[in-house]
C-alpha cells in the first residue's frame, strides 16, 4: 500500500481509539488486490488470505463476488475481546483499542465453514484444525 494512502482522507486512517476509517482511494486499491488474489486462485495457486472483515458481511460479499465459483474454506478466527486487547498491548506495534473494536464487528453477518477461537487455543492447534478441513 502506498504511504500516501496513510496520509490522505481517501486512504486509510487508524484513529487513536482503534477505529479504522477507509476512504475511496483505499477501496479502489483493495478491490484491485481482491481481484488479483482471485485471479491467482483461478490460475491454480493455493491461497490463504488473512483478512479482517471491517465491513462484516459486506466485506465477505466482495470476496465472494470476486472468487465466484472457486472452492473456498471460510474460517472465522475469534478471540475474547479482553484477551485480544491484552495481546495488542503486549505486541507494542498496534493501535490500542483496535482489537476490542473489531472483535465482534468483523464477524457480523459473516458465514463460516469453520471457526477457531484463539482465546485459549495455541496458534498451531488452530492451524491443525483448519488444515484438517483443507484437502
């Protein structure tokens, strides 16, 4: 992402409270990225995308449209908001408040084939659960 998109009203902004605000220039770049990923998958690449659905179901619908008839395993990765907030602080490179603000919004209306919860499960355990569903 060009640095200019972090410095313009049309790009992306990370508010002090953790809110993420996206503008039209960011949405244009995002749409191109989604189409590019879909093209790679249609060409045979096995792709894993880690995406926070800031727009909930609307975000998933954009991906569904781009991916069309491709086989997709939709995985919801959840974490208790308080635990996610503590991890955010421990990392030291995140906007404080972002994890709590996204904990539920990212899942609103989204349909998953599988869900994992990282609140108490280690990342490798979750990865194994997901891998068991990928054939």
